């Protein structure tokens, strides 16, 4: 009987320890970026990814704070707007037409292999993207 209790106790502590480690491993894989890191990542580069897992989107970020976007899905759509990075570690953007012209701010999480996750500060929007050097889509910024 004592042997069975020891086995059950060992299994319980093993499962408990494993359950405690899994969230820690997940959070390490998704490190939230700081404003300084975002300022190195975004300017003069293109973010490419699937917006809300539906449409392919490419957004070129001019260092002046303007941006140009192209969305593929049910045809090609273009928009331009402005972007900024806040001291609160947020990347914010406002399109001239898309998203109802609303200013939306995001936290950026570093995943791995040049992959990142955007999560809006409100939790309403999200996407995954990779960073492409320069303006490979040839998007014209106004």
C-alpha cells in the first residue's frame, strides 16, 4: 500500500511540475518586444503575413512614418497611412481607408526564425508576420 502511495505521489508531483513548466516555455517563445527593439525592426522594412489568417498583406514602413499596404484576397487592394512607435512598447498605425481609419496599436511578440506576432492592445486584432528587408513589393509611399 505504501508503494502505491509513493507511485501516486510521484506521478502527481511530476504532472504538477510539468504543468508549471509548460506556460513558462510558451512565454519564453513569445517574447514581447520593447520600443527600442521595434524601432530597429520596422523602419525601411516590409511586414508580410496573413492578416487574421485570411488575407496576405504586405506593409512597407517608410522611415518618415508613412506606410503603404497591399492586401491580396478577393483581388488586390492598396492603402496608405501613418505609423509610429510609442514609449509604451507599442507599434501603432492608422490607415487612410482600411480599418475605418481607426488608430490601432499593437504589441509585437518575437517568435522564432524571423517570425513575429502582432496583438492589438485591445485584443481585437492579431496576425503573424515576417520582416522582409526594404520594399520588395515595390509599394509606393505617398
